[in-house]
C-alpha cells in the first residue's frame, strides 16, 4: 500500500473529511488532497 492509500484509509476509518484531517495536522486541505492524489509530500 502506498502512502496516499494509507492516508485515505486511515482518514476514512476515523470518519474525518480532508478538512478535519488538515485542521488536526495544522495544514491546508489542499495539502491533504495533494497527498491523497500522490502529489508532493513536502
């Protein structure tokens, strides 16, 4: 399983939207979206 798949799986398992995960991590929702689509991890 690649990192993007792990992020999606764990986020959904916790019932969080991308916005909720972003808030918990102190990042933008766009960053979460980029991670989940396999974009840059920096």
